[in-house]
C-alpha cells in the first residue's frame, strides 16, 4: 500500500493533516443551509479531543476552525449585519468557552473510543453548550430577572433551540468519528502512534 513505507514523521504529518482538514471542512459546512442551531462545532471539539494526542492541539485546532468559519460567516454571508470587519462577535467568549469545556470533557470520556462513548459525548456536548450559552444570555440581562427564577426562565426559553443542537452534535459526531474510523481501517498510517508525544 502506498502509505506503508512512510516514515514516522510523515505518518504523523499525514494524520495531523487529515484530522485538521476534516475539522476545517466540518466547520465550513456551516455555510450550507441548515435548521436552527444545527452545528458541527460541538462535534469537532469532541473529535479533536479524541484524536489529537497533543492535547493543546485538541483545543487549538477546533477553536481555530470555528474562528475561521465565524470570520467568513460574519464578514461574507452576514456582512450586511456588520458595518465594519468583524474579528469577534459580541459575547463570542461564552460560546468559545463552551467548546473548550466540551473538548476537556471529550479528553476524559474518549480515551477509548466506542459508539456508546461518542453518543454520550455528543449528548454531553449539547448539555454543556445549552447551559453555558443560556447562562450568558441571562447574566446581566434586562429581559430576565437576575435571580434563580430568572435563570430558570431563561433556560426554559432556550429549550426549543435544543433540538437543533442535539441533532447537530449527534449527526456530525457520527459522520466525523465514523468516517475517520473507516479511513484508519484502510490507511494504517492514520492510526495513532504508540508514543503520546506524537500528533
């Protein structure tokens, strides 16, 4: 097979390139028309956490892909809503923080990958995103009372949007983990190196 004679460094580079490429492609699939909140971003955080052996890459690559797709969305697709070039949208740090938390949870849950763990990770991803982003809508809000009741009201208002988040996390997780597993079966060079210092 053409990949069987690759050096260890070339195999690491190939694995890194495929993983990063899949994450970037998934992030930019946000440009495709979709139902509200149907997004790849939670799934790519899980996918990176499971497959990058350098854990800083497990956080950095999905966040970078998210930011690049945000740049395109805000300044090309939705440019009419932004009078100037937008590097970061208002409150972006809450959503990005949720993706970092999802990645950290993924590192714990997906040390061994199985479909059950991936499904549970996707459900956890949806829960984290829901809790963090709705909290960000409540804190300091003039719409919701700044007490426990107001917070619960805010969470209740966010429930209708949870369906899209759940479907997005489950579908994209299945697509990313499933397709990479198939590729690993066909291309042994994509399988993880024994050393944890590798990509």
